[in-house]
């Protein structure tokens, strides 16, 4: 039984490292191609197709969805999550939420200020946005927070299918937030893809670090 549990933890660790490495590699590749002006054609082609989907009712839906990745709501949800975990005396979980979200925010801020990519033309925008475009702060913040919360909730769920459902639900929410940014014309597809990669790598690497610390404390 103990060996089976150890093997499971090892598999989860390697899976987490693998996915985090993949996300980091994709981010680096997109950044390289952006600096070499090799993503513009694809970005504009995808944006044209997404813009063609616009409709009055969908515009309102996308504005609501995109707010789930805003700095204000991400911060509020982060505070609520921390408060819940603190009330349960799950101090490490509370700290993990803070560290993962902060790590993604720091990474995103450094990348934005270093690359300084301009946002899409104002004529395409259905909502206001300021600052640089790459990577998407909404995508990175939403990914880091919602994926971290999903991973922590899975710690309390004994059933594999339920855990898969929780992760899938978080993934669907993250993709909707990312899509909404392109739909609303405030980000290019490469911006949100890179933002998701930032959030995934931040959430998984922080989760691996905290899982290691928990095991050391338990032993």
C-alpha cells in the first residue's frame, strides 16, 4: 500500500514537471517567434475568424466571462480562497494560492515590460484595455489561480473521475477567459496562449514545491 502510494506520488511529480516544462517551452517558442515577427500573420488570421463570430448577445457574455480573469476579481477570489483555507487551518494551502498567483503576476509583469508589444488596433476592441499586450494578464492570472484551486480541491477528493472533472472544469473556465480576450479584440491569440503557459507553469511548479514540503513535514 505504501509503495503504491509512493509510486503514485512519483508519477504525479513527473507529470507535473513534464507539463510545466512543456508550458515553459511553448512560452519561450512563442516569445522567440514574436520577437522575430513570425506570429503576426497567424495572429491576424485567427483574430479575423473570431471577430466574424461576434453578435450582440455574445458580446455581453464575453464581457462577463472576461471579468473572471480581471485583476480585481482574481484578487478577490484569491483573498476568499485564502480566508477559507485559513479558517480550516490549512495554512500551506492558503500560502500556495498566494505564491502561485503572485509568481504568475510577477512573470507576466516582467515579460510585458521587457517585450512591450502593442495591443490590437482600437477599432477591433469591444472593451477598454491599457498597457502592453504580451502576455495576457487575464489569461495568466486566471490560469494560475483557478488551476491552483483545482489542484488543492483535488487533495480532498478521493475519486479519480471527480478529480479529472475538477481539473477539466478549471481548464474550460481558463480557455473561456482566454478566448474572451481575443473575442473582445484586446489581445492576440499568441498573447493568451503565452498567458496560459505562464499560469500553468507557475501553478504546477509551485504545487510541486509545496507538495515536496508537505511530504518532508509529514515524514
